[in-house]
């Protein structure tokens, strides 16, 4: 069985450490943990592959980062899913979530895009919202701050201290979804 694990974000060094790129940060750690090497795919994505488990129960995991901007990420991910013949029911999308407090994780299947342009693009391209989401809480800007500006800024100093543990929990949530399923993963992570 193949799982496609997509880390949403924007390409390039200017965006690499911003809140909007937390999904890409998680897949980069997953690649490092599993000694998976990134390569460029013709679908305008970077991919890295590894296996979870052994024997007949092993799952192949394809990690993906789109080389397009967040609001255009659906096309490349759809092309990648078609190439590997992965149905939406085996796609996990990791993304930033304004409506969840920083460092909280919520795992779910399907649902709306809640104004998230990456999810909007992906749902439109796939023709369905029936994929898994690992929603990484980044909180909202304080006061009258513009959410669009907020997501494109790096994490605050206090957040940076907790970021590594938060990202590691994100990797654990992804692998739990693959190996143990939605219900158990929600019990463990949707606190």
C-alpha cells in the first residue's frame, strides 16, 4: 500500500522558516528520520520515499513538497498522486491552521478548507476533500494583525523554543495515521 504525505508550503528560502511552511518542515524531518533522499519529480514536486513496517504489512510512504506556491499546489499534487496511483483516501496533508493554538495538533479526515488556499487548491484539483489532514496549530495574530501577513512570518522567539518538539509530534501523528488509523491517532493527538 502507498501513502502520499504532502507537506504544504511555499517554495524557496524566503518562505522556508515561516508559519505557512510548517507542513514542509514536518515532511523534511520525516525524510531525515527515515534517511530518505529528496529528488525532483516531473510533477513539479520534490519527493522522498521510505517504508514503514515489514513484510506484507509494510507501507510505502511518498513524501512530497510542491515546487509551486501554496495556492497552486493542487495541480502538482494531483499529478503526483496520479503517477503513483494513490487515491485521495491514502493522501495525508500536513498544513498550518490559524484556528488552533500554537503547538496543538488536530488530525481529521475530509472537511472544508477553512479559508486555507493550499487546501482549497488541493480539493479543487483532486475533485474531493476526502483526504486526511494533520492540522498544525499556529494560532492567530494578536490584535488587528492580518492573518495573511502572519502566516508568512517566521515563528516568534518563544514559539521557536517549542518548535522542534511540535514538529516531531507532527511526524508521529503522520506515522500513527498510517500504522494505527484515524481513531487511535485522534485519541492520541487531538488533545
